C-alpha cells in the first residue's frame, strides 16, 4: 500500500500531465490561426513606403474604390461591436458584408496589380478567418501573394498568413511547404514561430521546441517580446529567458496606415477553433 505522500505526489504529477495534454491540444487547434503581432507594424510600414514610392502613378480610380471599401469595412466593424446582435442587425451585417465582398472582387478584377488590391484582399481574408472560412481565406491570401505591386516584405508577410490559413484548414503539409520558403531577415522570427505551430500539428514536440526557441532567440536580439509565443513555450515546459523591451508608443502616420493596422487587429484576440479540427 502506497503512503499518503506518495499518492499525493502521483496525483499531482497526473494532474500536471493532464493539464499539459489539454494545453497541447489547444495549441494544435489554434496554432495555425494565431496571426503574429509583428505583422501589424510591418504591414503598415511596407504599405506606406510602397505608396510613397509610387508618386504620381497612383491609380486614383482604384484609390477611390478602396476608400469605399474602407468605409464599408468600418461600418461592419462598428456594427459588430454592438452587444445586441438581433435579427435586424444580423441581416444588416450580412448585407454589408456582401456589399463589401462585391466591392473587393470588383476592385481586384479591374485593378488587380495595385497595392489597393492587396489591401482589399487582406481585408477580405480577415473576415473569412473570423467566419472560420479557412479554405476561402487560403484562396484569398494566395491571390494576395500574387499581386505585382507588393514588395518582398509584403509578399513574405502575406505568404506567412497564407500558410497560417492553410494550417487552420488542416492542410498541414501545404502550410509547411509555403512556410518553408526563404523570407527577409525581419520575418525570420515569425517564420520560425509558424514552423513551430506546424510541428505541433504534426505531433512533433521536439521540433516545435527547437523552432520556438529559434524564434525567441531572434526576438531577443531586436528586442521584442511576444506573449503568445511565450505561452506556447511554457506549455511545452521550456525555460524562457526574459526579454525586456522599452515601451514605445507610435501613432499611425496616415489613413492608409490606420487601415492596414485594422486588417491585423484580430491578431490580438483569442483565435477560434478550426472547423472540425
């Protein structure tokens, strides 16, 4: 017969293992749907730099169409904040979303090689991810990676989001193929974190630890702290070296930058569970 102290110890270990199993399962479910926070700043930076570089060649028709898309997106987002989601509001939201998607499709069809097409597609992808339409988001983000107006930075960021959507849709090997491509150095930490999520989906815990640690080491050099990555590492029982970051608050420089920040706002919220995954 085991002594009470031994029984207590065994029970504690069992509880600890059970908690770890639950946490690992949550990472498998949500890892691919967690959009890295660094994309917030980088989307704004690259979008604004590219817009500035275009000078007088800006497509004013596409610009006006995108302004309408922004307005519709703002209307939708404001309505979504209403705590009372009655049938009338749901109907209104559905109509606004249909109008928004139709406007985005029209812009892409007629001005598909402009930066505005890329911005519109990323807005559409966000709504699809929010609605758990991961297959649709994958197709939209794939199209966004093919827009000719974007530079290497925006293409890399969009490709990583594309891989995240594929992972959320349960297409692990396709996600791995896209995420394995070379990216500019500033995106390497995001790539390593995403590869860790993919390894979790593959039940390869040791590989996940390695890539999460790679991401953490790269972030420490910046320095940049990511709470979600820290949580993933803690769940795997990894030791984390603290990263101290001086808090800097920057205001968006222009309306385009504000719109791009809004595209990625869902990266700060709790991800939803993939369909049937």
